[in-house]
């Protein structure tokens, strides 16, 4: 009997030690976010990808002047972007770019997004960078079970495709618009499958905005209504095809049994903000805050061009010709976060973090009660 009790004691001591070891490896918040795509999710990758010594406008005013101690950080906005707001909602600090040295072990994830990225050319490269983060985790954590637990628990956000369609309109592709849309969405689908094979299970994918309505497109195609309409039609087609492709992955339970996804309909969300701006606190939705010419669609922050900057940035939907203001990004993050607004389906992003939200609520209530 004594021997049996001693054995239980040793066993319990072993598990307690193992639990302490695992817990000591956990970050302060046990949530993980990864961001892929274009300038809407860019947090500072482009400067190192292009040339670390080159002048990059997003590291200078007027970018960043409404947040980050009024200093620019490489984000294409006057302040925060959607990934920043999402990180805040789950109790995280801002997610570092892959190129940043601020968080060498990518404690809670990383952003690989870069301005101008396309699904056809750049998404595969971003997946390759994700592989590097996975290896960094394996070397740092030294516990593959824990690495894969974090990879499975993480949520993977994707914003890509708009630049593909703008490039298509500006060049001489010899294929039909529907065929090109299928090619773009297939590239997104293939990249998601590759990410799944690396350990990613849960995805929040946004479609693309109604491209004919953004200041940059209105400006460069000002004399061609046909091109503006074509871009909007392609964006609308993308909106229809994307969830079909994701649902096809979901239904392939033999190959992707743990796959989960939601789609944020930024196409309709932005279109609604343009139609009824007063409902979202905006006054100007057709002209960018920063830029030149009729729609201020170009040249914001460039050294070689004159440009104007608006006064009250919170009244504007667009900060520059293709990117949103801090105020608009906060609204978009909220619409993505909660399904009740009708712009995200089949889940609100918050549904992927219910345990963390519940814990944070309990801690807040406990602190308030003294």
C-alpha cells in the first residue's frame, strides 16, 4: 500500500513538473494571429522587401499621425489597420511584421502582408515565409506538440486579390474576366491548402472591395467608365466565387478534416459605408484624405509630388487612394468581429476566440469588484 501511494506521488510530481514546464513556455495571452496579403494588412514588411535604405512614404508623415505617438510605422493609414484592432480585441499587442526585429520569436504570430501583393505572384512567397516562422517556433520552443497546438489554435487572416484585378485592367491579358477571377481565387484556395498542410486550421478571409469606387481607380481610369465598371464586376464575381472555393475545401473532410473558415464581405461593408456614410460617422467617402488631383487618388506622401492632406481624418473613409483611415479600419474590424452586423459568415471572427473573451471578461469583472 505504501509502495502504491509512493508511486502515485511520483507520478503526480512528474505531471506537475511537466505542466509547469509547458505553462512556462506559454505567452501572456495564449492566442496566435497570422496575417497574409496586401497593403490593407501591411504592418511594415515592404521597406525591407524593397530596400531597407530607400525612402518609404509610410514611415513618414502624414502616415501614422493619428496613432503610434503620431509617428509613421509602415502602415498604409493615418493610424491603425484592421489587424491592429483585431489583436487588441483578443488582448494582444500589435502583431509584428515578419521583417521586424521587435519580436524575433514571433510570440503571438506574424504579418507577412505587403503592399501591392497579388494572389497570382506573391501569396506563395508569403506561405514560404510562414514556413520560416514555423521553424523558428520549433527551434525556440523545442516541443513539436506545443508548436502544432499553437499552429492549430491560431487564426489566419487573408486580404488579397485587389491588386491582381487592377493589374489585369491596366495590362493586356488575353483571357476573359471570369476566367481571370477563377485563376485568382484558385491561387488563394491553393495557398490556403498549403497553409493547412503546415498546421493552419482556421481562416478569416476577406473578399475585395468594389474596386470602381476607390479613389485611386476613379482617378487613373477617370476617362474610362468601362474599366471602372469592369473592375467592380470582377470584384463582385470574386465575392461569389471565394466562399464556394472555401466551402469545397471544408467539404473535403478526408483531406482537410479540421478546416474552418469565415468570409468577411468587405465588398458590401465598404459599399454600405459609401451609400450611407452618416450611419458610420463619415462625411467624405468619394475622395481620399491624402493625395493629389480630383479624387486625391495618388501621390500621398511622395517626395516628388505635391499633395493635400485633409483636416479631420476621422470624417474620411479613405486615407489615401487605396487604403482606409484609422476610423474606417476600426469600423471594419468591428463588422468583421461580430456576425450580428451581417457582413461576415458563417462565423464572426470573435467566435474563434470565445474562450479568451470569456476569461478576459471574468478578469475585468473581478478587477472592477475589487
